[in-house]
């Protein structure tokens, strides 16, 4: 069912963001809930991998503090993140991971600008890097990034492929979120033709392949506009929806992956919901179990790149590469005392099996 075919489609542009989320979540739940949890089943014993939907936007109703609380709750429940690629592997081999969650963040690259008129970081770009990314890193979580691929440059002050590859190197999974993220997808200005839809599906996949060296396995429907689904399914094993309907337990659910909208489940409601999927019977404070791919080194008087690299058993090139995002001129610049360098350890956590 496409959004434009729904009787309320004409009112969509009048809905607030929060009302739209509630509407799509309710619609998705009504379509999917029987497939996930049969009548009479006890919701308290649901199993599977829940998928949480986030956007790099905060409001008066959905605050940074609420997001941080959710990350802390997941950590307390010993939930670990997993990718769609790893989930597919498990399901194809007849297993369902327990105590795992997929954190999906939409609209990466949709708003490329990074600063306001005064030059301060602002907008969704700043929200991700200053508020969401530090929380993911704090607990060793990786997210699935829904990338809007149209017109993303190789290097820029805002979103660019260089930064997306950086996140990929940390274990973040890349999914397509279309080329244009255009409102035509929900029927505005006549809607999409099949040729236009194929462009959104195929060209976004090709862009991720060319710039990041991997074929994405997931396609996140923009605005939950499910158009030409068979064509999308021919390119992507996982089609990710807006509707709520429980957790992913079976391969057939990948054709319409349900997601919980985290901003609609805050505080005690969120904890209660996630306890269904946790393997921890009682909650208590836990230390992060991150398998770190790098360690922090603070430059001391008399240090050189060669000395630091030798002390950690790595090459100077590897040290420069690990710090290219924070110190892009490290290879040619003079070290300064108190510089904070990331020294690669050779270990990484990719969220897979």
C-alpha cells in the first residue's frame, strides 16, 4: 500500500512531523502486527532483533537528553548493535540473534550544509556529529545510515563521501535512502514514474558502491512511500519501512522491515519495550564493552610521529591515516604538545557475526 493511496494522503502536508510519525507507525502496526505476534501471543516474550528509527533532528518533544537516556538504557540492558548484513546472515543460517538491536539513522546527506550564517555548526549535520555520534561512540554502538546520495561531494565542509567512509570504517553500515529524497515519492507533482523510481533505487546503490566499495543490502523508503516494490526488492534484500510491527525474526520480514520510532517511545516506555529483546533479566549499571579500534595518545614534549608509531608497533602512514579527519595536515605539520592522536590498535567491531 502506498501512502498516496491512503484516504488521509491529502492531509499529509498539514501534519506535524510527530503526528506523521504516529500516523505511519499506527498504519504499519495494523498491517504487520499479526505476522509478528499472533493473536493470543504474550508480547512480553517477543524475540528477534528490533530496529529503531532515528533522524538527526531534535525538537521540544524529542530532546537530546531523551536520546541520551535511550542509549544509556540500551547499554544497561547489554544490547549490542548489529547490521542488516549480519542479521541476514543469521536468518539465512536459521538463527535469530538475541540481545541485539539495529539503530537506523535516516537522511544522512539530505541536508549537506554544516553551518549557519555566523559560521557555527548547525542543522542535521551538526546534530549527528555533536549529539548523536558521541553517544554511539560512548557505548560502542554502530548505526545503519540511510544515505541520500544525490550531489554528495567527495570533500566538503558538510556531508561528503570522505566522512561517510570514515563512519563506514568504524563499522557503520550504509543503506540507500534514495537519490533525491523527493516529495514526488508521496504523490506530489504527479508522483514517480517507474523509470524515475528505478533511478532512485539503482543510482543510489551504484553511488554507494563507487564511493564506498560495497553494495548496500538495505533500502530505506523515504516518507514510507512504497512504490514499485518489486523493482526495489530485485536490488535490495532488505526494504526498511516506517511502520511499527515488532522485531525481525524471519527472512520474509525483510521485505517490509518494521521499525520502532524511538521518539514515540521515551523513558519508561522505551525501557519496557526494549526489555522484551534483552537477555538481561535485571538491569544494573554496566561498563561499556567496546572493542576499540584505536587508543588515545596525548603528544608529549620531544615526541615525533616516528617515535609514537614505533612505540605502538605501527607505521607512520597508519598513524597519519587514523588522524586524517581531525588533523588533515598531520603528515606535513609540526607536532604540538597536547595534540590528541588516535593510535590504531588493529582491532575493530563491525557489528557482524
